């Protein structure tokens, strides 16, 4: 039997994507095969793109892609049927440890919250994807392929906003101008925030957010008067701040922005293993620091529902939809600080 082949956008070296023919992965028990319809290009792919390798030792070609949907072409031994539209939750989990049994799959002891499809194994920057049926979810017709390519950042924003314990009329500061920060601002408004502001370092990246009109105000994170301006605008400090960058300067902006007893939710993935911050200010003002990663399995389903019901329309964040051959270009733009892009989606 001749092997089936497909196109994949292989990571060929540092900052180098090469579209080439590779074998379609073989189906193992418990897995399904889909023809990929769309795959979002994520900021966290950029680190692998720069280094030219994935997170795990890999023999042979590696390709990324973890924000995707497609049509089932082989349901294997699963409950799915050929032709079903599905999306995958990229968060791998064991399903049997204490965290998984408590419905906290994002904290699974076995995979330690860092093992995702497209990071430790091949992803969906390819024509076909084969993966665990237990990570696949049916997509309602009201969720378009492109919108499904944005479920991943939306689930991160949704989990963070829920973890924040936001209440009606809270004043909210978002530090960071990426897609997750923008979605957090939108969700916070929808959850009843009275005033939502963004602290950013570049105006370019806020262009789309300004067009959409989510934020009430924008602050320059580099302004030496930052603390004074944030406190004045929020009449004494924000109830909640979201750190969506992953750097000591942005965590410091959160500390500057919140009121005594305020809460800081940290979502940013820091490249540095250690980030310093003014601990004593957090202690003396009884600030609460909360980490937030991915979401629970239940929240993943709810995220699909946010789009299906029309509460969130993530397509408005999409800068451009590109073919697989455009992925290299997408990463070049994504790493250009002068580019106003917010989100790219690839359709293989
Ligand atoms: Zn992502
Ligand atoms: Zn587990």
C-alpha cells in the first residue's frame, strides 16, 4: 500500500518554515484523523519558530499549530462520524490524576500544564491532523472555521477572567496589547466592569482595539508618571489587573495600577524563568497574585459556546487569513514590532 502524503509547514531551522510533502500520520487506537480547515497562528509559536525546534525531542520533521479545527476523515474507534466538524483542545492531560479528577485538567500532574499539541508533538500546520479523540469537540454550525481558530486565545482569556472573580462595576486594567489582552478587556466589559483600561508600550498594536472600541482608556506603560496617572484615572486604583505579557516591567505596571487589596491575574508566559517584582508593596497592600493557565476542560466547551451563542465574535480580531505557504510571512510580521497585526489564521 502506498503511503498517503500531505503538505505540512515544517520547522526547517531557526526562523525558517518550509512547506513540504510528508506522510499523513498513522492512526492509533483512540485517535481520529481530520482534514484541517483552519489553524490560528499563536504568539507562543514564535519562540519555537525562532529556535527552530519544538519542545520535545523529535525524530524527523516537526510542525507546530495548536489552534485548529477540521472535518473528520477517519473517526477510528471514536464516537465521531466522517464529516463531523471538530476542534481540538490542545491541552494534553492524563485524565486520571487528582487534578484531572477534580476537573482541573490544565493542572494535570502528568503533563504539568506545559504539554500541548503542536509543542511536544506535531500540530496542525498541515493538511491533516491525527490526535486523541478525547481532545476533540464537535463544532456547532454557528462557529465558523476561522472563529474556531481563535478558540485557543479566547479560552485563555475566559479562564483568566473567571479566575479573577470579577464583580459588577469593577475597574479593570489590562497590561499588554496582544490578542489575549484585548479579549480579556472585552470579556471584562461583558462581565460587568465599569471601566476597562489598557497599559501598553506601543501604539501600533492597539490600532485594532481602538477600532473595536473595547477599552475606555489607554496608558503608556513607559511613562514615568504611570502610577500617578493610573491611580487618578481609576479614582484610587483598579480592583483588578491582568498581566498579559510575561515581563517584570508589565508586572510592575499591575502593582502600580491596583488599589490596596486589589488582585493581579498573571497570564503572560515569561521567557525568563524568574521575574522580579516589588514584593513588599504587594505584601503591605495585601495584593492578591493569581496565576492562570489554559482553562479547564469544561471551560473549553463553554468557550466554544461563547462563540456559538454570539456573545463573542472573534473574527473581528483576525488581521488576515493565509494559506500554509503564508506561515513564514505571518511569523515575520508577528515578530515585527512596527506591524499592527493582531491575529493570523492559516487555512491549509
Ligand atoms: Zn495559542
Ligand atoms: Zn492528569
